[in-house]
C-alpha cells in the first residue's frame, strides 16, 4: 500500500477553513496549518482581538501548537501553510522553527516579509507562494470591505 501525498492546494483549503473561523469571530481572516508527514498536526487562525495580543497571529499559534504536538521547538519535517504572506514577526518565528517548507496564498503588499527580503527564512526552508491566492485574497478583501461599510 502506497501513501498518496496530498497537494498543496488541498492543505491550503484547510488553512482557508481556519481563515473562515477567524472571519466569523471578527478577526482578520488569516489561517495557518502545520503538516507533518502528510498529516495536519496543528490548525490555527488569527486570535489577536480575542486575546488582546498583537502576537497572536495564525502562524504563531500554529507553530506553538505543532511544537507542542511533536515535542520539539524545531519543525524540520513540517510544512507550514498560511493563507496570507507572513509579516516580519511571523517570518522570524518561522526562521527559528526551521520548517521544511513555507507555503502561502496571497501576498501582503503592505506588511509581508518579502517586501524587506525573501532571505529572512532559514536557508533550509523552501518557500512557495501564490497557492490559491485568489481565494486567500478574496476572504481578506471581503472582510475589510465589510469593516469599511460598518464605519
């Protein structure tokens, strides 16, 4: 029996489920998951409003949950999927976690780490961008449009 490897699109759809949870809780809709050996070991979404904590980004929450799950601060055999390009803070945390890959959907034209440099990640971490970028961008656009119409 061979184990089929699930696609990046499959896992990004799971990160989008997390983004929708954030949206439903009036949080900026960013979702993240961590995958280890083709299995989701952590799921998270932005929780900054509920925790009144600027560091409670989806990536930070997912990294912590994954590290606790595998019992290591390093996520060397893991892939991190995020619906939005990580900010500099999250990219720094991803650097220290040392995942095998970082995969993100939409670019963040205002606060994304690649605005400064795409060399911020650990040298052993591969980066892939643009996975389901339209879907990942659409939920963010809708969220902020709704915010503007409520003001």
